[in-house]
C-alpha cells in the first residue's frame, strides 16, 4: 500500500510541547489546560469569542488567557469560548466553552454549541440554547487524581483551520485526544458536517479497538429531529477483526506498514448511517508504537500520534515525553 | 453517500436467458446435462468473445492442442462420471498478459463428476503456466502449480494447489428453498450477465437463478496493488453458500470465514505472487465486527442513500499476508436490499446489486428470474 496522498496542507507549529511537572499540583493543571487551549486557538480561523480570567470577564472577543496563571479554579473562575466560524458550512459557527470547575481542580467543563454562547461573568459560565455537555465537571484527561506530571502536547492542524487535533502523552501513552474537524465527503443533506472529539482514556481508551467499539465522536444535524449524535470510527475489516489488528505487521508482499482510512458511523436513532470520513487520518497497525513514523526514514511524513492514529507529520523529531 | 465515480468504462452483455434444455444429448448423460452444458458453453463463448484463446479442447470423442475449439455448441459438452476413466469434454483457455506483459493466465474446465451422474460437478483449475497432456479420458495437467478454483472450501488453500478433484461449479440446488431438482432429473433456468471493462483488465460473469447468484466468475487486475506483487490479479469461480437462498456473493462467503472448516484459511477468491498462490478475502469498511452493509442494512437516515463500501483484498495466506489492493468498480451493499435492485432508485439504473455486492450497470432492467 503506497503512502497516502494528503487532502490538506498541515501546520506543525505546536508539536513537541514538553510540559514539566510544576511546583504545585494546581500549577500543573493550569499549565496543561492552558497549553491545550492555546493549541486550539492557534488553529487558522479560530477565534476567542469571550473569556474570563476570574478578575474580569466578557463575551467581547478579548482573550484574557494570556498565560497559564489566568486559568483559575475557584469561586471566581476562568472560562473561555473558542469559535470556528463556518465550521459546518456558511454561517454555521462551532463553539466550545472550556471552564475550570470551581469545586475540584481536577475537573473542568467542556460544552459545545452551534447556536452560540452568551453571557458569562467571573463567577458564572456562559450558556447556550443548544449546549452539548461534553464534560460536565469531570476529569478532562486520564490522570486519576494526579494533576501534576511530565507530559507532552502535540497539535497538528490544517492550514485552513478546518481540521485540528491535539494529543497529550504521559509516559508515551495518550491520555487526551481532542479533535475538531470538518467531515470529509459528508453525505448529502447533513446540515452540520463536523466532528467534535474530546477523549480521555478513563472514558474510553485511546486505541483502535476502543475507538471502533465505542461512539466517542460527536456530530450534529439540524434535520428533524435536530440533535447531537455520537459516532463510532470505522476501519477496513475482515470477519471479526480490523485489518491492522488481524495483520499487525508489515505487508508480506510489499514490506509496507499499511495505513487505513478512518470513517465514522452513527447508530443514533434518526441519524443512523455512515455520514463521512476524517481528513488525513489513518489507522496504523496495532504493533506500531506512539512516535513510529511512516516511512521509517528521515522523511517521517506520517506519525503514530497515539491510539494507533496516524497523522501527517513534518519530518521533525518526535518528543514522546 | 453519493453514488461513486467509476474507475473504468464498461461493456455489458446482460440478461442472457438460458432456459432449461429438455433432453440429454446421449444416453449416458443426466437429464439436466444439456442445460448445465449450455451454461458452461455460454461462459466459454463469452470469455472467447473477450479475447481468451482456446489452447486445447476435447468433445469427449476427440481432443487437440492445436487451438481448435471443439466446443462448437452446447451438445459437445459431455460429462464423464468417474474422473480419469470415462470420456469427458474439457477445454483450456488462455488470457494473454492477464497480470502484465508475459504473465498469461490459463483456465481448465473438465466436465468430470466425482459423484456418479452429476453434471453440476466439474474440474476447474487456474494456472500461470500452460496445461498439457490429457486425452478423451484424462484431464490435462500442469507442471506448475495449478489451483483448483472450486475445491471444497473448508480446507487450507494449499490443498487446492495441484488438486484436480471435481466439485460443484455452481450452487447446489439443495441450497434453494424450496430446493430445486437435482441434475439427475432435470436442468435449470439461469440468467447470465457479463461485464468487461473497456480496457479488458476486468472481466466478470454473474449467473443468477431464482433470484440467487449461483456462480460468480471473475478474472481481473487489482486496483492499487501492494508494491512488489508479481501478479496483481484476482481469479475467482465462486460457487458456494451455506444458507438457503443466499447468493454466493455474500459477506459470509467472501468476507467472513465463520462458515469454514477448522482450518479457517480458505477464501473463495485467489491471487498469485512469486510462485505462491494466496487466498483473498474481500474486506470492507466496518465498525466492531460487522461490515457497514451488515450493521447498517437500512438507508442512511440523513441522506436517504444506501451505503456502498469499496471492496478491498486481504490475504491471510502464509508469506503473503496483508492488504493487497481493491477491486475496480465493485462495492459492498446493504443486506437489506434485494438481488436485482438498482441504484439510484430512478430510471438511470447505474448500479445493480447481485448478491450483497454492487456492480456498474447499463441502465436496463436486470433479470434475475
């Protein structure tokens, strides 16, 4: 299987971001969340619609998260609303609201909206009429009760900002995968062809088996009955195992390590079907490790970034941790 | 999912109805032999019309290797009922450059039945070197590694190599419900559909009876073959299912080895690489353990369309394991749709479902009897 052809051009300015354990557990959580949010807002076309640093707040386009110390848990708390205009088509803006949970520094909120968030003060979160509660005051990456540890964050995004992916690795294991992306080849009639993923492995392990076995990729469609629906990721399969699991080694004829396209399928009532696939994302074989590159030479054009997911890469060295 | 774009342009010979022939040609033949002989004759004639050449042939009275085609009509197709002993018709066809320059594919068909007086059996072998020998009473052989394309499929592929045992060459009548008469008592009505890409790289013949695909014959180059594959070509004579009224073109037969025997290594379509035959399963996009057309058998609830997934080729054969490519212009369909259903659901009928697989179509109303 020849290496795949890219559908998009990619930006790699936020890869290999090593985060060291901080002096306090609280600071560890601050730095990590700040780094993830910073990656998302750096994607082309993404905006800060509003924010709070626990001192001042407003849905005014001001980005108050100027450094990690502005990410505050407490009675007065921080929040930020990031928006991707036209993410689901003309006039269909995707918004994600991220906020620390006042009662526990391990927990946050992550809400999605197409209608748009409004309001919000230094001690109240913004709201929306069509909120999807992705995380409702709970863990946001898999660390158990540990908020402070060495980790590394990688973010890759398309130059048009329509696809962005963030992964956090701890001890070379993916503990967080976030992706906001326009669907490739969406079916006719899908009103908002866009996928939102926030996955941490206490929810579902970030592996090929788990991602194809659990519906963790969110989407929205306004056709009646309008609503959000969860999708499973798909892979080429023979009998009862995906090909990368059944044949987890190099092709015995071509000596290549194959890459398999990723699609998405929903079994949600009224939204059942395969509605699209994911741009420039592939499954690698199950024996390949985080940081393994394709081809396995200096070009490193693709990379296993965790969970058997392979993304485009720029040939640079990969920092696993 | 919008209708797919075609990789190739196609030529069609469709809706060829072969009605049951009333009488056997000789006293030693079964009642149904004329019908079954007519089907094989039609298949042979179609291949020859596509450019296959006759290397050798036998009409159960004489034989030759001079290129003369002794199968001049269906009455020349006569069965011998004990392999190797009784006179039986055979033919060897060659498709030149099938897998590339100098890589010729050979097909042997001999009308021999292991079970006494059963003209639903034959010997069908594929090879990449020439057959030779044979006689009115003997099967031609191959010094290379000829593969039995229809041998009992619950054994390892290795058993198929060099095995000249006769087996059913199309679906047994007992797998229809209600069961069709055996060839000992009468023949069978079928419809034959033939598709060939305009560049000659892909040739497919579908034989349908009573709305069930009872045989699928295919000789085709592989799309996007894995690099280094010496013979990027798939050959198939699919003839089995294990469920009543299920077409041979099905997920359970071509993707799923659950119906197989203890070896679990033997698919129904084959490739060849560097002296090794490999079994090829037909992969599909899937989630969990079900292919999309099985898991979501209904139409897409947003678009109203039925899913069509490309057919990939995967081998588990030792030394040749891996994903090796795709089939041109062929897709897995929904198990909810029916044999003969066309897509889109309008008068254009650009695609048709045979079994659980979708083919390009010429816009005509498909006959499936």
